[in-house]
């Protein structure tokens, strides 16, 4: 599975059988778009599915569960055998006691705050991205924070200790 930052704070999650774009802002080839709030950009191709809200979905063999909180929507995905949780930091914070642990947690950080609570939700990797992601991760130990533009992980190679990634 590959997680890559796209222009304008959009994110691509690419598995073996399907790819997803979180909050697309520009035309992008994908199987589905995951929208974290009620805003929608009309930038998808006709083949792409828009997922915007709570419910259970399946795209290209990837199971997706959307859960609405008072501040937005979070999505739980099973991509290439890896449990992935995707959401805005404010939504994840408000819902943290209702969410189960996932191997990989991806947080959109478009506002300042303390992202340390996310370690209670991730068993292998934490990925931060967005306008304020660098600010959110400033307090983390520099040797444990990895900065990259793309993160690649596979089920057999998940880190045993929580790895913190800043997508730039």
C-alpha cells in the first residue's frame, strides 16, 4: 500500500486492487473519493465513486466503513490486509473513545492541536498531513519523526513500534 500527498492537501491511498483520494481538489484518476466533511469538489472522473457519509461500502475488494461524528466523518478501510483509519484530527479527537485500534492512522491536520492522542489508536504507523501537520508534529522527538512525500507499507513489513510519518 502506498500513501502519497497530492497537490492542495489531497491524499492518495493506493492498494493492489483499488486507489482512493481523500478530499480531492483537482482532477485525479481514482476508484473512489473519500470526503471527510460535507464539502465536495466536482473534480472526479465519471468512473470514480464519491463516498461522503456514514455507511458500509466496498470498492475494488476494499471494505470501507464511514462513521459520522459531530465534527466530520472518519473512514476505516481494509487495504491490502492492513486496517487503516482516516480522518481530520479534530474529528478523530472528538471520537477517539469510540474508535478501535488500527494498524495505520492517517490524520489530516488543517488546524493546530496536540496530535499525541493518536498513538492510542495506531498499532504500527501514524501519518500526519495537511496545512498544520508540521506544527502539530513539532513537539515530537525529531529522531522518531520521519518526513517524506510518500509512505509505502505492506502487511508483512509493518513496524513493531509505532512509527510517526509527516507527509510533506
